[in-house]
C-alpha cells in the first residue's frame, strides 16, 4: 500500500492544549486551523506559502499525551486490512478512517489522502520531520518487523546506534519513523523529533518560547514543551533527514 502523505500528531492533555498550540505554532512558523471534531479536539498547523500541512494537534482525555502518526492513503480499507494481517489491532473504525495500534501498542491512524503533496519548508533552522516510537526491549524486534512490512515501499535500515532503526519514506513525504529500543520494560510511547541545522541555537530559541531542557544524548537534546510533552532536537540535515555526512 503506497502512503501518499504523512502527518505527525501532537497529543496533549485538554487543560494544557492552549500552551501546546502557542508553542508549536511558534516553533514551526504556522497558524492554527479552526478546531474540528465533536469536542473541537483536533486542529491543524497550517504552514505559509502554499505548502501542505503535516503536523496536527489533538486533545487527549487522559495521560500526559505523546505523539502518533497518520498515514494518508488512497484506499483506507485496503491499508487497514493489510495492517491487521501484519498484527495491528483496531481501536476505532470510522469506515473512512481508522485508529489502529501496532503489535507493541503504538497508536496510528489511516486517513484518506486529500491531494497533499507540497512539503513545508525548513523554518527557524529546523524541521519537525520524525516520530520516534520508544519500544520496550521484549517487543523491539517484532515492532521493527511490523513497521518495515507495513511501510514496505519505504527504506528500512539500522540507525546510527544499535538501539535505533529508521523507516524512511520516499523523497517528498514529510514525516518519517524512528524506532528506539528502550533500556527497560515499560509501555510503548512516541515523541516528536526535529532535524536542526544547529541544535544549540534551536534549543536556545525553544527555551525562550517556554521549553525546558531535560537531557542530552549523542547527537540530540531532549526538551519538554510548555504542555509537558517531551521531544528531541537532533543534529540531522533538515532537508534530507540524515546525519551530517550521511549518503
């Protein structure tokens, strides 16, 4: 099944959604759409200049929120059937779109493709271009196999460190998948990654807008946004998504 477009969803608790809206529209240089859904729980971050959106916000009823992916396809039923055969399970089926979970429990959605094709540009020296799925060690191999099979026309390859595996879309699609093997057994979760020209400059910019530093890794910095959600700034090329010097 060919994926025609990808969306990264920022999931945040209802009482903190306003803070998330203000922060993420600022760092992505976007404006917020009118709310949608039965409770106005969905909104899209609209880029300037005629580009198509690839980031959305969702209010969640419980927990601290996180992130998930939406895959826009021409045939939702075919995509859902294929995902179920690979081990996914259905959370909610709305006929023209569906909420699913991977074998390890990561939520993702199948939605109709609406002609999106123009990737938003790099802004403020960075691009939100990746959803990282944090997987407990006992489920990691099966989760890598699932995402690699589900996204069979993408490039599935080991990451720069042994605990990472990347599933990279064809050129032009805006959001990729990174799988990270956790060091201990805890529930699967997901967070956003931004590719940055200069991680330190972007970190300072985000902190001025209300983010709080959490930790540093080999080539990434973990921050917490004003709504309490963690995300990473990574030292990758915002155009290609690759590490500096990568082919």
